[in-house]
C-alpha cells in the first residue's frame, strides 16, 4: 500500500528558513485512524524516508481534529542558501508519495 491510497493531500512547505514541514491529510476518519493506530510513522521512519539523522526530525504529530499527520524536519540547506534547489520547500514530499508499507488489518 502507498500513503497516496489513504490521503487526499500530501504536501511539503517551509516552516521558516531552517525547517521543512510535511502535511498528510487523510481521506476520511477511518483511513486516519487505521494509519495512526498502525504506528508505521515514527520519528525513526521519517528520518529513514528523508535520509537524515533522527536528531534532525523535529516532530511527528497526529492531529485528530483534522485527520492529519504533520512531520517537521530540519532543512538540509537553509532556504535560499547556496545549493538550495527548492526555496519554498514545496517539492520535498516525494519520499512520502513513494513510501510502500503493509497496513495491518
């Protein structure tokens, strides 16, 4: 299964010049609860998906009122800095789109 099968929105953006944040808005409460209860997304999994150290993952938060998941990580390059290829951080969500996993029943 892919996250895209459960979510209607998967996006990334800057959270200031030093952080990237990823929003996953699930299609419905059932998809959200099933994914949340699976415990598949952890700080360690976010670090693995983004090829970064666990210490660079600021937070992984499930936000029940919106059936959403928010992940925040340190940017590898400051926004607009030398070598930055995405000044707005709006194209960094691809690892979440490609992630394949088995969702327990």
